[in-house]
């Protein structure tokens, strides 16, 4: 599995764990697009944007239901991103 695919897998874990709670959530489509157009760096930028964007409602909903969030998976995501850069 290459770095971009492994990074995307982290995002998809969050998406799959919460898609039943977030109607019309576009996380999967947007992450796949970011990877396709910008590679791992594009996906990292998208991930970081999601953390600073107006996603507070999503985070709160997922946390209330004890689901994974992008915030809770950030360390795993970044270790994949940085691990391949060494």
C-alpha cells in the first residue's frame, strides 16, 4: 500500500464509522479527489483544512456517539504522511 492510499484509508475509517450520522457527508468524495489531484500533499492539505473548517458540528456529533473523528485520527494520519517522507 502506498503512502497516499494509506492516508486515504485513515480518512475512510472515519467516514465509514460516521456516515450513518452525517447526512450528505462528502468527506469520502472530497478526500479521494484531493488525493487524485494533489497526491499525498493534497490530501494532507485537505485533511488539515477539515480540522480548521466549520466541521465542529461533525466532530461533536461523532464524539457524542463515541465514533472516530479526524481529530482523534490525526496522529495516525500524520505518522503515515511523515513516515514515508523520512
